[in-house]
């Protein structure tokens, strides 16, 4: 099923009056440290049918400002300014009046569909409730309408699924149900707060499509809040970039993406790894956003800005545009940028130097030694039923025969949707297993025949960095102890450990005196650096990176990715980089393996896989990734996959991708039969590029 | 669901049988019914004592397994045996269950509902006056053994009656045997219920409200509550319909077990206010070396655990679709 995305911005008629206007909104929360000024003067307006994107990193006040519109902030918050809905000021209305507006005139879609639905009521009940609050509908009529709504948002078999409970829905389906609820009463405005952040890219593409459709059905204005500049590029008409509780740049998508004028926007755009090019290092924005408790005078971005002048530290610039340009920027040097003879936006940030390739990397790949070889690895879990007498009713084929190879100085990216078996693969490698099928060899040693002591010694060479730097560091241990732990375990002497810790901290760009502090004193990016230092403590050969940057903001993420590249070159490391973000993988990996339902469906050199993806799944996956480039986004054709990832307990016969495969639907009968009968194996398409598809053919999708 | 419950019932039945048999052995081996007769004045002749004990299936000279055999065979036919005084344990049992139910039905209902309400409201008003007051009050009650509470209430009633000049508040027994007429007797029974009910309600409310407050606090910040309000539900409706409905789930098993087991465990309250219910029976029958009565109470307790278990499974499944087995 190939669909073309509808053209965004069906020219919002400038004549129509804005449906939602926010003017000079301020929100402050009391806290023990003092007043937190979460939002400090936000103004925007949206017209019917228009999509406004609000972009910003965590803590920029973007979610708080939308909660203020709905009147759903905690009672302790104090809100100033004006919020006008269809000309009527709704700020300061009581719960009774606001309840009439919420759900009827403003619909809301939240970030995490897993927790946003009440677990004890069926999906139908919850939609019926949303309908009956605002409309005088009988139970039967409301139920009928609920089924219609589920059909609109693309829930298959809505007559039956209407009685399902939230836990019986996948994440994507729950988000569809949320959208159904948001549009139930034909709202004038839909506020979507990171509606696709928790979803896989293929599901994200589906949900964005549904959201667009919902807008077409209702004609509502959409306020889309996100941290993902790619999602907005093709979806929004206008963009507002927020920093430290204030808008710092607003304009049409084209203005903001192609001629950004605020250094923060420029930095943000430069720090995202992009799917459509892999050249050059990422440009991180140094430092972290300021504390919102006591902001110093002047521009809040001044401390991180590469073009700060003295005047920036004196007064905070307000959002202004020169005469005749509708593209206001909160920067006193904003319009020096891009002016003839003035500053060049692309050059204001210092470009970090690419690390020189290490000795191993300079060798041709064939001459390098293999660090990790995985051959036909299988991990099946029995599916049991019964409380007292358990019997086996099926098999979960989490990993169903995969082979990988990582050579010295190489990064292999392992990508796939959640549930495809990435994590099981990684845990199996870390576990150095003895049972089930397949072999894992580390540095040429087959792990099946290892003795206990050798096994422990081998663990030194394979270390791991986990996704969540908040959860993977023990909050009760000072950083020095965290770093010393692996060293003590492997019997290092006290003196050697004491010498190693400052060395490690400097290696990852932290200060030696940070060793006495506790993890919670560090920001997310710094914590991930500590995790990396811990992984490097024992001088491993192979580091397994499990979504190392997915919990970080983009401007921070760039710094961590650069650090990883740098360390790889300096220390001659090899990485197994597990991620769902394909842009990040494109930027970091030398080779990439795409996983689907326990199998690798396409593997090869990164540029080959990304430029000539040959498996229909890889093609769909790549086409689903939004690009931070409005023109390209509008011209792109998305390959939308139908449905969700099948359960690994119920793998289809023949090719396991065929029931979602866009290609399969177009094949003639003889070819289709081959897909049904024969399980395709990886076969070579070019040097170091193979795909597991009977009918593999390259297709450019980026 | 039905099959699941049947299987659970079978499991529980095994437990009931094992528990009540073990309790019989414990009672039969450790209690000495003979001493009751030996301390009588005038002391009956040896032969008479032995004969009576034999007749009651209480004779320590009969091997314990034989006595157990008799007892088990009787119980299987619904006969719980004879007590040390020769009366039917079945009669005692029926009377005492009735007393316990009359004492506890109202107080457990009030205690559970009150506890849930107090806890939920305290969570909503976290750190406000109501919350601080109920928290302090709960810990004050929880810090006191129940007999201290019961006796303090009794003392207060005595003083109150003294001040009033007549017995306004009753604190002994279940009803006044001198009162005649349906309405007058009902009033008298009600009056006698006030103090023991108050004692039990206080303790239960204090306990349950602490659990309920915690589970409610977890739910208050939840996304689905925000969704419910974004749909247009008023704050209070959302809090009750979506919040409390979910927050009550984790404490359902606790509530059901505590409430049901109270029917054999309100010993102090029954003793102090002189109600002749199940709790009092257990203590009294141990004191009087009444093996068969002890065995009957144990059997009843085991059955009550079974009921509590089944009930909590059923209620939980009814409230939470996530645990329903398809």
C-alpha cells in the first residue's frame, strides 16, 4: 500500500480569524528552590485547518503551555496572560466551564498511549464517555458513533475491537483510540503533545497519517508539540521554537528550516543526524539549558551561544522581526545572520574535527580480525499455559537464526522495531550462552567451550552501555565507586584503580573531581558519559551500545555521538550499536543489519543499505523516517505498512514479512506462492550487501 | 472464569481439610478436658469421669487417631461433637456465628467504606488540613492496641452515663433482656452496638485509609486521569470514576481478607463488650479445655479463609479486566 502524503498547509486562509490565540502566557510553579518560571511569555495563534508545530527540548515549557490552554495544570501553578478560544478568554474559567470546552472544543492527544487510557474500562466505554459528556446521545447511538470513530482512525474490525480493553491494544492502536477520542466531538483545536514519541517509526508514520486524516474530517487546527524536528517538517505549516520557557523563533516551516535566524535553531538543526546524508561530524550545542528558577539577566541562551556579545548578557531580547518580514526572532544578532557580508549561519558553530581513523580502521575490512562472530543464533522461549500443571502451548521465536560479524574498529548498527528481537540478541551476546542453537565467538574464542574463569576474563572484553542513564547508574554510589566497581571485580589493585578513575573521567570529557559526586548531580548527557566511562574501565574490545542516545535531547545527543566516534578511533574499539533511530545509525555505523521478527532481513555497508535498500521492510522503515527538510518531506512518498508487528509466537509461513509486505500484494500468483512456501535466506546483492527477499530490488526512498 | 474458580475452590478445600485436621490434633494433644471434671466439687468418681469423657469423645486414654477418626466421621455428617459440658457444639456454633455476624456486619461495611473514603480524600487533599488530620488520627489509633481503645470508650461511656444520670449508652452484652416489644428491643440492640462498632470501625478505618491513600496518590498523577479530564469530565467525576476506581484495586484483596477474617478475630472487642461471638468462643474453649469446640472454631476459620480467597478473586476479576482469564 503506497500512499502519498497529503500536501501540508492547504494554504491557511489568512482571512479567517484565528481559532486559538495565546497571548503573553506566563506559568510559574512554586518549588523549594524558589519559583520555577516554566513559561515566560508565550504568544501564538492558530487558524482553522492550520498546523502549528511547537519545538523545544525537555524543560523548554512547551508541554506546560499546552496544559495551561486546557486548564489542566496543578492547582499550585499560577498562570498569567490571555488564552482566547474563538475570541472568548478562557483563562481563569472555573472547572465547570472548562469541562464544557475540554473534549468538545479542544481535543487532546497525549504522548504515552500505554498509560493515557484508563486500564479498567474498555476502549468503547471510554469513547462513549467522551461522546456522552458533551452530546445528548443514547447509549446505542453513542456506541454506534464510537465504532464509526474507530473505523475512521483505522482500527481493523471495529465492531469487535470496541469492547477490547486498553491492555489488549498495541501502542499504535491505543494512540489511534486516543485520536478517536480527541475528535469525537468535532473539536476546533487538537493539541497533540509528542503524539508519536513513544512509537516505532513505521507506527509513527501510520499515526501521523491518521492525525492528518482526523484533521481533514474535523477541519480543526492542530497544535503539535514535539522535540523531533523531522516530524514537524512535513506536518506543520508554521513552527515556533521554544527555549527556556520562551519562543525564540517563529515562522513558516520553510523560513525556520531553510533560513533559521536564532543561533539556537541553527544549532538544533545542525545537531540532528540526518538520514539523507552521513557526511561530517554532528555539531553539538555545548552546555545545558539554564535552570528555570533564577534566570540570570540577558539572553538565556547566551551561555551556550557561539556569537554572544556583551549586550546579550544585559537584556533579554524580545521576539522581533524587521519591517515586512513575518519571521520574528528573539536574538539581537538574528538579522546580522545571513545578511550580505554578515555572519554565515552555517559557520557560527565550531565544527568538531573528525577523529583520525585508528590503525585498524585504515586496514581494509577483510584484513581485520573479527571481534564478534555470531553464527545462526537461536533463542526461543516456551509459551506456557496453566497455573499448576504447565504445558507448552507454543514457542516465542525471539531470535530465530541470525548471524553477525563485527571486525576490529567497526560499528555494526542493529535496527528494527520494538519486539523484533534486538534486545534478546544483545542479551544473548552479553550472556555468553551455552545452550540453544548457534555459536557466539568473541575474539575468535567460541564461548560454548569456555570454562568459568575464561568466561569471566572474556567479559572484560565485552562491555555494555544501556539506554536510560537515569536507571543504569546506582543513585546511592558516588561516580568514583561506580567506575571502580568493574575494576574491583576483575581484581585490580587499589593504586591502579585510583589512577584509572580520573583517567576515565577525562576520557569521556568530565572532570576528575567529579568522582566524588552522585549521579543525580549530573545532567542526562553527563550521566550517559559516566555510563560510557564505566563500560570503558576494563579496556574492552567490544562495546555494546543499547539505544545509548535515545533518552537524550538532540543537542546533547550530538555530543555523546561525537564522543563515541572519537573513542572508537582513539581506543580501537568496535561497537554493536542497537537503536531504533535510523538517522543515528546512519551517522554512526559502518555496517548495518535490519532485523524483523527474529531474523536479519538485510545487512551490509551502511551507505549501500541506506542508499539502495532492497528488502521491502528496509524500504518501508527508511521511508517512514521523517526528514528535517520541509521540501523533501512534501515530495516524499511514504510506504505505509499495514498493521502491527506480528507476535513472534505466531510467525507466518514462508517469508515472515509477507502479510505486511507492500511488494507481496503486487506480485503475480507464482511469485506470491514462493513467498508463502519458501522462507527466504540472506543472499548477496553486491559486495557486502545482502537481503532476505525472493524479489529483492533496490529502491531509493530517502 | 467458572473453571478457574472451581479449580481454586478445589485447591482451597484441600487446604481447609489439612488445616482443620492439624488443628484437631493440636487441640486434642495439648488440651486436658479431664481437669474440668477433676476440679469439680464434689469431685465425681473416676469411673464416671472416664465414662463421660469417653462419651464426649474426649478421653485422653483413647489413642488420638481413634478420637480423630470419630470426630472426622461426625464432622463429615455435619456433627461437630459435644462440648465439655455435654452440650452440642453445633448449637453453640450456630448461636455464636449469629452473634458475630450481628456485631460485625455493620462495622466492617462502615470500616471499609470509611477507610477507602478517608484515604482517597486524604490523597486528593495531600498535605492540607484534612490529610494531616486524618494521618495523625490514623497513627494515633494504630498505635493503640484495640483493647485500650475498647476500654477507653467504655470508660468514656461510663462517665457520660454518670453525667447524664442514667444509662444512655450501653456497653455490656448484645441486648437488654428486660426490654420487651419489637421496636424497643431493636432500639436496645442498636444501642448495644454503638460502642463495639465504634471500636472496630476506628481501627479498620485507620488501617485501610493508609493503604488507600498511597494507592490513590499513585493514581493522581497518572496520564489516564489527565485524559479523562481532557475529555471534559469534571475534576470530581474524573477522580471518582477513573481515579478511585483504579486506585481501589490494589487494596481489594487486603480489604476482603481482613473483613472476612474479622468474623473469627474480633476477640478483644467481644470479650470487653461481653458479646458471645466466635472470637470469644475460641478463647473460652481453650480456657475450658474444650477440644471439640476449639476444633470447630478452627474448622470455621479455615472455611472463612477459603471464602475470603474466593471472594477476593471474584471481586478482583470483576473490577480489573486485566486479570480475567480468557
